[in-house]
């Protein structure tokens, strides 16, 4: 099928969008579960046969999306108490979760171990020791993979996460200088974790990075004597963000990476080691659309502004740090013959940083016009400035075809907290996020 022949997506189904806006108000996030299932099928078909695929909740921790991917066969990769709670709510078995990320606190680890999480990605000797201490305190031995900060393949395939001085992962020379520190009570090293880049721009560059990680895994196995049970080769699988476009496909990745695994980790086809990958944006990015309404159109010193009921508090919060990404919205139900006009899309916040687009060409913009931002299922609402100025968050609606599966709203609630003097001391804080 061509793009125009597909079943309507939230960003193209104007009748469905109108019905949802009438029922749940504006602004509104819509997630299409069929798109999530298709992304999972496409990616698993591109990976070496039998690979495990983790969904990285940092892309979007909505329990409904997590549950859909879990039913499809994915496991969940989490980095916080909040993501742990979302994964449990979604029905993920705790013993199948992978807890990763820098800065794990003793309180977070105590809670995770108590709830049954048994697999951890560790970033340093200190991190490994803290994980081990949590395991020992509960009388269990926790499985740990070592995240590796190694040089990647030459080229510029995407945003690089390792290969330089970094808070992420073990430097190779640090591991080679002190391998005895891997022997930690309460923890056993069972594998390696690589994540050299994210949002890779091309298949050739991504394959080169993954193959380099396979070679590094074999070197570490031999030099450190690690019995590899799991090698997580990371992700880097791309997706468009807040602009029209399709997920990239990776037709040559399976064969190229399988060949490298056969050469360097020949037991992988029998699960020795089990090969894993992870993805966030590629799995859920194209499922989501933000619908927002123009509340005012005004001219100021030669520039036209369209003021929306949604801004960086709901989408693209990094723009508040001066990292405004190019975005492209489409007006719904406008006159097809309307002339395009150059407008700046401003949100409702009391800061000049609240912009979703500067000088963009949009036809027929007036007060009441609904704009659709496509491909925002990843790094949308949960990655934005939700608490700033206290505007109500958009409802988040999951649809399957034309059917509404769920409709929820994420809200910030302040409540009283008592001093925590127990063994699982919680980090300081006075607010929690709950689904209402």
C-alpha cells in the first residue's frame, strides 16, 4: 500500500480526530496501537533471528503502550522507580525487566529487588557494588551486564552516546586494569551492554556500530574471562519526530550482524550468549499524534503568531533549553484552496522559549484551527515541562482502528510525606505523578 492507501492514522483521520476532540478536549495525544504492533513486527524481522527485544520506557512510559509491546513479545528496559511502576502496571513480569541507567540509588535498588527485578545494567564499579549490596541485603544474587564505553565504528551514524569521556559505561582500560573488582557479593556478571549511539541516520552506519560492538564483546569475553549469557547490542533505530515521514527500514541488518555473530560469538544461535537489542522511538514514535487548537492569531512588528493551547509543556520540552527541533504541523478541516501563510507557533506559557515552530508555512490558520503534529509517540508528553505554570495535561487516548481502548490523563498531585527511616530510604521529594 502507499501512504495514502493505509488505514487512517490519528494524524490523517480527520473524522476520528474530530470525534476524539469532542469527547476529550484539546490538546489531545492519540496513540494508534496498530502502528505499535507493526513497528514491533518490522523491527524484529530486521534483527538476527531469535534476538530478544527490549522496549525502552524512557521513550514513552504509558502503561497501555508498554502492555501492547509486552503482548507482542517485547521485554521492558527501565531506568527509574516511575518506569518500574509503569512496567508493573502494564503486566510486565518483574524478573524479565532490565534495570539500567546511571545514578541508581540504594533506595531505588532496594525497591526494585524487593519487587522482583533480577537483571541490571551497571555503569561503573560503584554502580555494580551498589547493585550487589542490594542483592546481598535481600539474600539474592543479581544478574548484571556491564555497559561498555568503547570507541565505535568510524563515521557519523547518529547521536553518539559513548566513545568519549562519559557518565555512561565502563571504559575498557578501567576494566582491564581492575578485573578483580567485578567479583562483588550479591551480583554476578553475566554479560555486556552496548549502546554507542541513538537515532542512527543510515543502515550502513548502524550495522557498522553493531558489528564493532560484537567484536568488542568477544575481546572482553576473552580478556576478562566472562561467561557471556547475555549481550545487549543496544539500539539506535531511528524514527521521524514531529514531522511527516516513515520509520526507516533495515533490510540488510539481519544478514550483516548474523555473519559477525557467527564469526565472533558462534554460540549465539543456541543462546550462548542470548543476543538482545533495545528500542524506544522506533517502536512507538509513529504511533502518536498531538492535536492542538489555535486560540489566537496576532500580528506583531511584521510577524504573525498563532498561539496554541499546547506548547513545550506538552511537546518538545528540550526547546526550553534552546534545542528547538524542526516540527511540522498539519491543519485539519481547512479550505484546500486556502493560501499558506508564514506563522510562528507559540504555546500558552509565559516565556518566549515556548515555541513549536518559527516562520512555518501553514494554510488557513485562524482561531479555532486544529493542528496535528505527527510522529510524536516517543519523547512527547513525558519528555516535556509538565509542571511549568500548571496547565492541565492533554488526555492520552489509545485507539485500535476506530475504537478507543483507553483514555487517561497524567496529573501532578502534591501530598504529605513522612520521614523515611527504613532500609529503603526514598530520595527526597514531595510530589508524585499519577494517572487519573
